[in-house]
């Protein structure tokens, strides 16, 4: 009787684990399964490098280079904002703030990292965009610049908390050794601490990149949405996630437009997968 | 009366020959001490008696071990039943992160064949037998982790006693405790020999001398000498035993 | 002199960085609170939207978000914990386990919109659940699964082997030791992560866009096959659909404040729980 329950329990855990793996493999399979048939109609080259995204025209074109560029502009812009601020805050919290302040900061940052992205999107759309429009005399505040600011704000807590962990893991003795040799606090930070925690910091940046490029709601609401090659950061762009989420509702199950959106998802998946593998191997080396 | 009998017992961990041809007869309701330098296989030997080595990778065992009239390495052996019958207490006190009461009732709970009142009676009886009842009777439902180290170790003994074991295996039970708690557990062992056969591994030669009836000296996986404690401590037969007892190595 | 100046400027730049970061985040949170609180009231919370979304409250969206998150966690938590048990206690250690762990980690980093597409392809279309509470909850369950597995795996691995050994020595089988010792000991840590995941799931928009959410539904869901309103999607829809922006934006702020408070409450309680646990941890 007991033996039976033991085997039954084993079986249940096995089913859960295998089921989970199937589910997770299913994600990859399903996006490839739905997306790959596109390439019966469109050449991969034209898809990746074509500059026209006219999925609903009579003479439909499926070039996503403008969408990729849109994603990259917004993501890189976000990182340009978030890396110095995040790293600077992390160093401040880890090296300068007194212990009690650090104890408060850490959970606060974690709370901030949990704020839903749609709330950031609302803030960007209703408050920041009009300000940007006035400030720079633009026709619309919904553009790559605004989206980058909001995204930067969003990944800031993530980058900061990963950098903070990395700095905290540097042995105290190293700091003291450097200070004892007559280095100033700033020199200790730049010459000893940052090099020593480099892999963790890079891991944080990679993670921030992955989060930013995969973020949907913010760019959907704030980036403007035109599938065009931006000539300046104040132009409206249509990042990949925005295209998928904005257009999926208009498609018919398994028509060519539907397939092209899944094909974008494949590209997005490959990018984020590459980055998480990269940060995984970085973590391994540490 | 012989309680445990091993015949030509050999045990390997991978390539490592850890127990070499052990032949022992452990007397019933006596205290048998196992002494020897660290790494000689004392814990491993002890753990063959309730098959706790089974979890280790690459373990190979040959020969036989009889507990009572049962060969415990037969395939059809019910391990739960064996381990209830042969209780074990570890070096570091390791009560579960549960209440005192739940710790003691655990062995009975999992057997699932006792009523609540039977369990309650058995818990009290076991705590009494482990000399803990007076100290904890007013806080049976507070966490076991709130007890002192010595109390925790006696709780572990009570926990094993609740299963009504025939044999109690103690693996250096006092090495993590202060002298006072150690003395109390030594006295407890002597008292418990009324009801169970006790096998105690110890690093402390004096402890073996104080409480045990028989002593086995192990060296590099062999049982070098096995005799009446008083006899071994006065006239050891083997030179290695003598050297160990005189503190030449260890 | 030069060195001293550099050091001063460097440290100053850190103060500037933290001040800008905190300032940024404060403005953000303050503006949501400020604009949201002006519409917040009991009737806003407990009544349905009216007049083409320009008046009324968010009750159906709150209920929808509750059911979506509750069902998602209800599915993913047991499955996640049991999978972690399998990986930790039964699977042969080695390549297979590390492969699974790499997969789980990778999946934790996949953009949520991809989960949304997957949910649409599998649950909505292939399995025929349509756009429904069920499809949405299943999709969100898959979103949270990698997180739950990772957290449970960590929590379970940190249970001391001594406890398991003691349990075996008392005659417990592996199943009994897992169910009575390992999981209860790991439970507080698992629970913290489960609460954090619930907060995250409640705020997700992209996974439910095509699987569960509808812009307007006066009625509360009557079965798992109904479409539902959901708070995050409601905010998005108010900002991007409909024609009365000036009336819809305040409602969106109100909804955002409610969502923000909800999520902060949930994850805040998880953090407090974790703090308490660390303080009184005894083993
Ligand atoms: N799981 C294991 N795998 C391989 N070798 C082991 C294992 N456990 C113990 N050993 C080896 O068995 C020998 C005896 O160990 P042990 O019985 O713990 O010694 P003692 O308790 O006398 O100090 C040691 O040499 C140890 O290295
Ligand atoms: Mg030992």
C-alpha cells in the first residue's frame, strides 16, 4: 500500500516535470510552427532586411528591418540612460550609503522592479509625452526618445539591483587593501571594485537589454508606432513587440500576416535567447 | 543472547574498500562501543545496521547481517520496518523544524496505524524514557529548535525510542555537546540498556570505558579487536589497540 | 591636487546618479498617486463602467484580474513545486538536470508577448478554448511556471540533508520525507516567491491581450469560458481605444493607482514575510 503511494507520488512529480518541459518546448515549437510557413511566400533575406512593412496592402510587403531598428533604437536609448544611473546608484548604495539606508534601499528597489509595465506606459503616454512635445517643439511626444526614457526608468531598478549584488560580493579585504595603499575612495571604486565585479555588472546590463527589447506595453503605448527608418530619435518608431501586439488582433488565424507576426516573434526569441545564454555563460565563468 | 551478527561483511564505496571482512556478534541489551581513528569506517559500519548506506552512490556490500533472526539485506526486507526497529541518533542534534511533540510522534505518524491517544501515550512515555519529560511537558508544542543542544539530542533519542526499537545506534552523539550534557546522555545510555541494545560510536576513549560493556576497535576498515571493555582497556591483545588506547595516534 | 579633485567629482557623480534615479522614480509614483487618487472612491472600485467607458468604475476588471491571477497561480504553483521536487529528489543528477535548469532559466527571460502568442496559438486556437478566462489563466500559468520552479528548486535545495537523513532513519519513505519534512521546511521560502509571482502575474498585460482580455464587459465572468476584463488591459485600452480621451485618461489613472497599490501590497507583504523569516531563521 505504502509502496503504491510512493510510486504514485514519483509518477506525479515525473508527469509535472515532463509536462512542464513539454509546455516550455511547446512555446518554441509553436512560434516556429506558426511563423516558419511565412518563408514559403517571403524570402528570409527580404524579411530581415526589407525596409517596407506593409502587411495589409494588396501588394503586401514583409520587411522588418525598420521594426528591428525601432527595437534597437529604443533599447539602446534605454540602456544609455539606465546603465550610468543604475550603476551609479548601485555604487552609492553599496559603498557610500550607511548600512541602515542600504537595508531600506534593497527592498524598495525590488518593489520598483515589480511595478506593472502598463503603469509605466500610462505615465509615458499621459504625462511625459506632452512634456517632451512642448520641450522640443515636436508634433508628437510619442517617439523613440520618450519610449527610451520610460524603458530606461523601467530597467533601472533591475540593473541597479544586479550591480549592487555584484559589488556586495567583492570581498571586504580587497577594499581595505586598496585604501591601505593610499588610494582614494573613488580610485578604489574605479580601479578595484568595478573590475572585480565586472562579470556581475555585465550580467546586469545583459539582463536589462533582454528586458528592454522584450518589453511590449511601454513601446506599444509610447513609441509612436510608425514603421519607418527613424532619422532622429525624436521620430516615431514601431519596435517588434509593438508590431506584434498591435496587429495580431487584425489577423485571421494562419493567414500570411498572422504568420509574419509569429516570424517576428522568432527573431525576438532568438535575440533574447542569445542574450540569456550569454549572461548564463558569464555567470558560469564567475 | 546475540542481537546482531555480521558475517564476512565487506563494503566498498566505488574503489574504496571501507569495511574489510567484519565478523561481529553484538550482545542484546548491552552497550557496545565502536572506537578507532577517524576515517576508519565506524560510521559506515554503524549505518550498515539500518541500511542508511543504501543512499550513497556506488555502494557495494557483501556478506550478511542478521538482526535478531532476520537477514536485513534480503530484497524483501521492509526498510521502514527495519529502520523503526533499529533506531539511529546522529552526531549533530537534528530535530525537525517542528514542535517537540511532532518530532517525537513523527515515526508513529508515518506508520499511519496508531490512534491519536496511542500516539499521545507513546510520546509521553518516550520523552520520559529520554529524561526529557519534566523539562518539556509544559511546552510540548513549542519549536524543537528552541531547546538547548543537550535537550535536542535527548529529543532525538526520544524520537527514536517512540518507534519501540530493539537496537539504538548512536554515532558520536555527544561530540557536539558540552561536558554536562554529555554526562547526562552517558547516564541515559546506561539506563536505556534495560530496554534496547545499544551501539555507540565514539571518539572519546574514556567515554567508551565509562559506559560500554563491550568494545570494538577498528582500524583502516578492519575490526582489529573486539572484547569485553574492561579486558580490552587493561590488557589489549593487539599492538595497534594498545597504541590507540595510549593515545599514540587518533 | 588633481587626484583629490577627481575623487571629489567622482563621488559627487554618484550622488547625482542616485538623486536622479530616485527623483525620476518619485515623480513617476507621485504622479500616479496624485492623478489617480482624485478619481478613487468606493463607487469607482465597486461599480461597472458606464457610458462607453467614460464614467463608472472598474469592478469587472478587478474581478477579472483576481480570477486570472488566482487560477494561474493555482495551476502553476503545484505543478512548479512538484517539478522542482522531481528535479531535486528523483532525477539523476548530471546533464539532464542541468539541461532542464538551463531551459527553465532561458524561459524565465523570454518576453511576455511571446507567451501571449503561444497561449493564443495553443489554448485559444488549437485547443479551442477561445478568448476566455481559462486561456488567459493557462497562459499566465506558463509565464509564472519557470519562476515558480526556480524558486522552489532553490528553497528545496536549501533544506538541510540532515533532516532528510533523520526522517529516513525513523522509517519514513522518500515520499513521506519529501511531503512531511522537505516541503514544509521549504514552504516559507516558496511562499514568499509565490506571493511575488502573484504580484507579477496580476500586472501582466501582453500575455492576456489575445487570450483573455476584453475591453468592455459589463458582466462578471460566469464560467471559465467567458471573456473577462482585466485591470492592466483596461488601462491600456482606456489610453488607446475609445474616443473620449479627456474622460478616459482620469479613469486610466485611477485604474493604474489601484493596480499599483494592489501589486505593491502583494509584493510588499512578500518582502515583509521574507524579512521576518530571515530574522527568526533557526536552522
Ligand atoms: N559516500 C562516500 N563515498 C566514498 N567514500 C566514502 C563515503 N562515505 C565515507 N567514505 C569513506 O569511507 C571511510 C570511512 O568513513 P566513516 O565511516 O565516515 O569513518 P569514521 O566514522 O570512522 O570517521 C572514509 O575513508 C571515507 O572517506
Ligand atoms: Mg564518523
